């Protein structure tokens, strides 16, 4: 599956959330199927990490028929990762090509999309080109380290990575726990430094004939669409599905996480007597691990959970009064809308909630809107840093294929049918993309991305190391630093 497939085509549609990727993909699919010769079919393949999982259809915005949606159960989602997604999706693409069909990858999870588009994106566990004996020995030592343990604080993990690969550690903030753990796991699995492995990557497109559409909108419009989408999700029954998930899936997932993390919990001897109860420590540890796993990371679930917790404490009759009866589709993958009778009888409105619940609901909705807006900004930043950087295979591809990134701003008037027609000519006639599309739509050169290295600042007064100018400025203006500096100055005069 890692080979370069020279004779086949891949279309990718990506972009930030709420930009209209799904509708653009459906329109392109319908246009191509109408105009392609010999009745060729077009297959849409999901590239949204959360839509891969079953349940929470409203929170994950599953709204059309597409491959790689609802294929992993919530319990299986704990162990599902980008490597498994890559294997599953490449098999589907290979099958699509074998039938003479056109695959379109659509979604906003750039990490998953890059794993499909780039042949060098994921590091092979069998990598042996940059191993050295010193790291091989440390690899054995690292295998004993439980990265999920509470004993492994962010500072400890960062120092651990720094001792093995200082170059990678310098580019990661001490609180960027997930990326630090990923880097340590690369050393655990390969015995090689992540920084050296990155230098050895060939940077090639898996499908040299790759066309990527990046869908974007103006910032204000994206924010307005996100705010409106959240309100629509509430009307469609987001709260109902979160309550259902809390009742039917969360306990099982919590047991799985609890059993896996039991060995990393503090021993009774390590707990200061009378300070905290062991069960409380265990509960907090499991809770932190739970919301970092699988579908539990889904935006919409965590943010609405406080309201669901409040409602779940109510008697069943009251709960049914505040949320419409929850019914599952026969496949167990989608929520059925309530019947007209039950909707009329049990219709949920904000005013029907107690005052306390109304306040919780308001906070949950505002928090969900905020988190989604932040996620959209991160998606745009990630696109620029990965798809448009100077090491992107779209700018270094030497395999003779015709590939390009087309950026379309849907906030401005766009002749969509003309774009679809150009795409059709590219597929059937192999007309070069540079002659088909307006140069203003093509991303022809990399967008310069500064290689970010976190500068360290050391406060001798507090014996503390800070990362970056922002942290350093905040520390100097903090009450604790000023208090210690004043005390030290007074001691000098005395």
C-alpha cells in the first residue's frame, strides 16, 4: 500500500469546519457522474477523524452517504489511530480504482488526509536507515516508561525527549503533551530520532495525479456559520444524543480506560495520608484519560456534557419531559427524529428547563461555539503549515504527475460549474491543471513558514525556566515573581 500508484487519480477536498466542504463535494460528485464517459462512478471517502466512529451523528455532522463513516464502534475507537485509518482507506481507494471509479477524499482532518496523500507522511516502525546504537539502548529504557501515567508530567516528558532528541524538543512547547508523547513513541518504536527521520523523508505524492481543493471563507463568515450551526445542532437533538451516549456508552469506555490505567495509579504509600482519597485520585486519572480517547474527543460531546450530567440526575419522567424520546435507527448508527405526536407532547424548549439548567445550557452552547471557532482557526493554520510549506510534495513532486492545490473562497462569487468542468477535462483528457484553472486559484509556490523554536528564559530569582516571550512576560508581571524579587532586594540591602 506504500507504493506510488502512477496511473490513478485522487481528488481531495479539505478546509476548515463550516466552510461548505460537504456540499461542494456532493455537487462535484453529481456533476462528474453526469458527464463522465462510460457511466463512471465517483466515490466519496470520509477524511474526518470523528465521523469514522459510530454514534453522535449530530455532533460529528454526518449528513450524507460516504465511505469510511460509522465503521468503528465507540469501544473500538479507543485503539483506532491514523495508521489504521490509512490502511483502511488505502484499501478502499485501491478497490475504487480497480473498478474504474474516481475517489474523492473529503474532510477537515489534515493529519488523516496527509497520511493518504503523502507516501512518506507516517514513519515506518521498521525504519532502520538512521538508527544508532546509543538510541537503540535508550529505546529499551523508554519501553518501560508509562507515558500515560500521572507521574509523567509535561515537564518530565519534555526533559525525557530533550535527552534523546534536543532538536525536536526545542520545537515543542513543554505543555504540548500530545506531540511530545508522539515523538517519544517514535523513539520507542524505531530507535531513531524524529528529527533525523524527518530529514530522511522523500516527500512524494502517493498518487502523482492529485488535485486538492482547499475550501475557505472569510473569517467573519466562518464564525457566523459556526454559531448558526451550533444552534441548529441543538434544535436537531444534540442534547438527546449526548444524554444517550452518557447512559449507554460512557460507562463501558470508562471501565476500559480504568483497567488499562490501573497500573499507573499511585500506590497507597505514595498518597499523603488525609490529603486525597485514593478513589478520588483514580476517578480523576481515568476521567482525564477518557476524554483524550477515540470518539470522546469529539467537539460537541465534552462541551454539552455538563448539561447532560444535570439532566441524567433527574427522575426518568422529568428527563423524558426535557428531552424527546431517543430512538436509534435499526443499524444503531443514527438517531431517528421523534414522531409528530411525541414531539408535540415532549417538545424540548429552553424555557421549559429550570433556571439552573438554562444557565448551564447557555454556558455549554457558548463554549461549544468558542471551541469550534478555535478549531477552525487551527485547521487553517495547519493547512498552511503542512500543505503549503516548502517541503510539501505538491511543490517537490518529481514523479511526472500533474498535481496542484486549488484554493476556492466561497465568500466571493465563484463559477462552480466552470470549476467542475475543468476537473472533468483534467480527468478525461489529462489537460494540465496549469492551463485549466485561473492562476489566482492555484497555490503555485510555498507559503513561507517560520521554523518555530521555543526560546528558553530562565528566572534566577524564582529558579524557573519559561518558554517563549509570552510566558516570560507573564511571569515577570506575576505577583509571585514580584514578591520574591522584592524579598530578594530587601535581603541584599539588609
